[in-house]
């Protein structure tokens, strides 16, 4: 019964995550900790591993829909992978209650940053779908990619979250992506971050494979379907989903506290 409950909840959640272009690790952590009484470190390890599968499914769908710039996403994600792996070593040293507070705070900050950015300035120009159409100098692009990848990857490894709002903000502000391509490319960035973050948590013994299968079965299906609606959705609805996803995860963790 619990298995079916987890699958049903994750299926519904996957629809939202794929639509909003998020890996949803923070949301998954909140549900596992508050709804199913999973220890927070195990929830972190399982959720970031599940995020690898979710973002793989969502990335494929976003690429097919023309919402993602593959080359840019993979370059940023490669540096993020190193930051995520290193961050898992710090997460092991943090006590459970402190980690709950820190992760919920980070998720609330994520939602606030997205709200501030999208409420003040919306990108008006839709770039063509070809790779690397933004006219950034090569040196500047690589510097931004390194900093963005390492910072967001480290946050993912420490707090077990996908750093989706931070990545989306970087793509919108620093790289000049339009909103929908920022959503799709974020999934590509998160993929290697999630893979190397899950490796770090696995080495620490915080990865529950039975739980992982239950989570992945629901979120992968939901994420693939949800990504189909990103291009068709009104901008206001897409913005609301981007803001509320991390906030909902934070509130679930605070309820547990």
C-alpha cells in the first residue's frame, strides 16, 4: 500500500516538475521526510539519485520540444558535477535537524529569487533554437559556465537539492536565455549534477535503492508528460510553477520540524 502511495504521489509530482523544468529534489525530500518519515540524509541521497532519472526523461522531452540548448547545458553541468560530488562530503558532517533547517531555508530562498527576478523583468526576445545563438565572448561564456556550475553544483551536493532556481536565474540573467529555454536547459544542467551527487551519497551509505525505484517510477513518467506542456503554457502559469515548487518543498520540511 505504501509503495502504491509513493508511486501515485511521485507521478503527480513528476507532472509538475517536468512542466516547470525542475529536478524537484527539494520537493521530493519534503514529501519523503514529512509524508513518509524517511531520515533526512537518506531522503537527500535518494531524491538526488531520483532527480538524475527525472531530469534525463525531462531533458529528452525538452530537447525534442526545442526548449533546451544542449551544448551550453552540458558544459555548465559538467562543472556542476564536480561541485555536487564535493558538496556531498560536507553534507555528511551536518546533523539531521540542522540539515532540515538549512535545506528548507535554501528552498525558500530559491522561490524568493525566482519571484523577484520574474516579477520585475521578463525576457521579451525569443532566441532561435540553434545552439549557442547568444553572442557571448568565448572567455566570458567559459568563466560564467565555470562559476555557475561549481556554485549550483555545490549547493546541490550539500543540501540535496537541484538548485533549479539558481540555475534558471543564471541562464536568464547572465547568459541571456529566454524563459522557456532557461526552463528546458536547466534540466540538461541538472542531469550530471544529480548523477555525481548521487554517487557521493551512495558512497556515504545514504541511498535506498528500493525507495529509489518507487520514486523514479512515478517521477519519470510524470516528468516526460509534464514537459510537453511547457511550450504551450501561459507565461504566468509557468512562472507560478517555477516559484511554488521549491516553496512547497520548504514548507513540507518545516512541518516536519
